[in-house]
C-alpha cells in the first residue's frame, strides 16, 4: 500500500516527464533575452526589434492562459499538453526558418502562445493526481527544474548564439518537445471533475482575491527580479559577473525547494505563505538600505527562496480553491502573475533608467509587507471557511 498514491491513475504522467516539461518551458521562455545582441547581428533585425520579439512572446504567453484553462477543463489536461507541445515544437522550428522581422515575430508569438500552456497544465495535473504533502513536494520539484531551465538558458543561450548560431537556441526546445511527446505516448487522461465544470467557480470572490494577491506577488517576485542583473552591473561589475551572481536566484530556488520538502509535512500552508513572505521582505531590505554588489546578490538568492516557499504554496492554493474549474483557475492565476510582473516593470522603468535601484527595491520592501498581510489573512480565512486543516498544503 505504501507504493500507491491516492487518486493517482495507473497511467498518470511520470514525475520525470513533469519535471522535464517544466524545465523545457522555462528554457524557451528565458532563452531569447541573453542572445539579443547576437540575434540583431545574425538577422535583419535591429536591437529594438529583437527586444520586441521578447515582449510579443511574453504577451502571447500571458493572454493565452485563460483560453488554455477553459480548453483543459472542457476537453482534458493531456489533450492540451500534447497539442501545446506539438504547437510549441512547430513554432520553434518556424523560428529558425526566418531571419526577417515580421515572419520571425509571428513565429515567436505563436511559440509563446503554445509554451504558455505547458506550466499551468503541469500545475493542474499535480492538482488532479496529488494530495497534501505529495502535491506540495511535486510543486517543489517542479520549481527546481523550471529554475534550472531558467538558469541554463540565462547562462548558455548567449554563448550558443554568439559562438555557434542563434538558431540553435530555438532548435533545442523543438527537440525537447519531441522528447516530451515521446515520454507521454502511453499516458492516459487523469480523472477530474470535467462534467461538473463551471466558469463561475473560477470567478468566485475568493478566487478573485487570490488573483489580486498573485498579481501583487508577480510584480514583486518576477517584475523586480528583472532589475537584479542591471543593478549588479550598475554597482560596477562586468556583465558576465553580474549574470553569474544573478543566478543566485536559481540557487535560492533549489535550496528553498529542498527546505520545503521537510516543511510541508510540519506546517500549514498559511504558515508557509507567511514565512515565504517574510523571506521576500528580507530579500529587498539590504538592497533598499545598503545597495551594493553583495546586497543585490543576497536579493537574488532570497527571491529564489521566496519563489520556492511562498509561490509554491500559492500555487498549491490555486490548485485547491476551485476543483470543478481547476485548470481555468490555475490559468487565471498564472495570467495574473505575469500581468503583475509586466505592470511592475513598466511602472519602475523610469527609475531603472536613472539607476535608482535602491528606490525600486525600497518600494518592493513596502509592498512586500502589504503582500504578507493580505496573503496570510486571506488564506487563513479561506482555510477556515472551506474546512481546511493541517493536511492541506
């Protein structure tokens, strides 16, 4: 009996496939920024147009979330996962066929739309096939592998594009999609409450409160994370060293996820959200008051730990809050996260242009205190009203 997981179908998605697809989706998402210069030199694009490829990819990555959630709840998780992998592979292949702006822009928009379906669907599958501690540990593992994808893309994409060919950075995810589809060849659709699906369940007041909270979390955790490497550069170190120290984020995710594996069996999710929120406050504190290379490195490390502790707990909440519309809820959750990140970056862009990074992280510190209060109190209220006990994480 010890070998069986509750509610896990015989042909459920293997953990190795979940982790690999999580790695793959983040490798593609973060592979383009490091090769902007090489892309502008190797194609007919200027630097601004290369930047627009990233913006367009991110836009379609975000706006496709609600659509994918609706399709997943209506027709099944595995159908969405396989269709998205086929589309993402096709989009990646199309990306290596063009070097002119318009066709390459279209290819990257389509690729972003397809890759945007992967991670939310993985979260939904974990919600369908895991419970309690097993779900929390699955989310932590997914955090680790997605962070490794981000790190490998950040470290290697620029070098691959500069010393070999920019097309290789787009070709690797295409090969990865083929490998992922092969890994899913015998997997069957897990059971979920498809027949009882209701969009209203994803738009209840408590769900809307969750989306608002994760909107703020996305602004702080992802929006302000984008300033760590520029801040490190501004402190006087080289771009290469800044990129290396910025990878402290991935180290923080890995260490935090390992810590979470022991914490989830001992503490409630409300406690973990609050603990992760305090780590987020600690991430911004040194960079707000004592800006330096060391403080920015600490910020990167603690943002990664926050991602593993607080954000994975928020993801668990998203998979629990509306079981009859789980995929739709998770998709709105991810959509809110990325919109929050985009707006936070937009609102602070002028300060970053002037090099006022300490002021940016100071605002982050203040907003983090607000986030901790809102997230912990709202989750505690939801847990009380829904009858959640210590086992829900």
